[in-house]
C-alpha cells in the first residue's frame, strides 16, 4: 500500500486523534476510513449536482456516484432530486436499463 504524507491543522489532528480513540483504531486506519467515506460523499454530491442540472443521465449519475442504479434511485428519492433531462434522454436510459 503506498504512503501519502499530508499537513493538517492542529485542530484537525486533535479531531483525528479523538475519532481514532472513539473507534478504537490507530490514526492511519481512521484516516483511511475517513478518506474512503469522504470520497464516496464527494462522488455522490458531484453526481447529484450534474444530474439535477441535466448534465448527466440517471445511468451516468450512478456511475459517477460509484453506486448501482437502484442505489442511485434511492439517493434521488432521499434527496428529492429531479432531473432536467429531455424525454429522449430518459428513453435512452430506459433502453439501457432493459439491456441490462
């Protein structure tokens, strides 16, 4: 596993140590967990923004978010997301879903 070095402010270091203690893990494991969860959240946020603006289809949004189509539809429901896609874009997504 590669090693990456980063400088963080004192308050974030203190927060890291506190969370690591709460989890009963070392700081490295806590950083890996936080990075994984954070990256997933960022991917979902980017997908939601692009989907909401009509820039990407439902299938593309699921891929950007790194989740299945069913999971993406659940995320849309939870966030009350609507799309700005044209009917022909939605038909294309439906055709793609049928091919799966």
